[in-house]
């Protein structure tokens, strides 16, 4: 995230164990929420990777920076556009589920096209250390067919639309929180938008923990 390795490691240390407990809570109360409850764990792991990117930068270890930056971008490009619609899929009535599964498939295609070329083109992912931020730059495959802004708009649509269109109030609220993160990043953190967006999502995932820790009578009520 922005700021420092310590901040990233702290976020990971909070989100991963809290998320594991959230998964246990969802398993015990309403298993429809299991995929949704996994999101804080994944956000925490992503922050852990970024903490190691920071550490690699301090030590001047290029191999470490590259390895952990790839791990970080796996979540940024591939995990979120697949898992977020996938988690919404389980919260929907059967008659609507196919739409969210389609979002997940489209997200997998978009994410794979953005992430896997990094393995073939080592200069496509560039990590720059700013004063209090990490900027992930370089080339993505869609740069050859559309403007970068259009790529990010498509990415955000696949991630956010399944949430805000969900019939589940908790998913919708989380979607609007993510929209708030997008606005803040656009206004103040364009110099490190990927890092800032993912960190903002990590912070907002605390709402998911609140959702799954509600009393069972509230958690299991029909959406």
C-alpha cells in the first residue's frame, strides 16, 4: 500500500487472522457468505506481498522486488475480477446466478490477458518507489488495442457491477464502499493508483468482517 512496509505488514497481520475467523463464522452460520468472507484474507495476503516489495526496495534486492510484485499483481489483475463476482454469485437466488458467473468468467479473461504476459515480457512490469507510495507501471496487453483509461474502466466495471447490482444488501454496500475508494484514488492518488486502490479495498473489507460477525438471525435472513 502507500506509506511503508510497516503499514502493509500491519494491515496483513490484522486482515489475515480476522478473515480466517470470519470464514469460520460464515461456515457456522450461513455458508453462502464463505466466498465473500474470504476477501479480507486475500486482501491481507496482497498487503503482505506489498510489504515484501517495500522490503526488497530497501535492501536493493531486484529479484525479491520482482517476485513479490508479481504476487501483488496477481491479486490486482486476476484475483479481484474473478473472485468478487464469484462471491456475489453465491449470495444470489438461483434464477440470477448465471449473470454473476458470467462476470467472473469475463473477469478471468481480462485478468489473464493482463497478468500472464508479465511472464513472457520481463520489462512489462515496472515498480517505482516514491516517497510514501509504490507505483506499479509498465505495459499491459490491452495497451495495444485501447487507452489505459478504458482498460481500467472495464476492469472496475467487472469488479463493481456484480456488487452494486446484487440483491444482497451487504454486497451492495461493499460495492458502494469500493466506488468511494475509486473516487478518492482518482482525486488524490493517481500517482500510485493500483497500490492505493488495493489498499482502499483492503480497508473496506473490514465491512465484510462486520457483515459475517452479525448475529446469526441477521446474517441468515433472506437477502
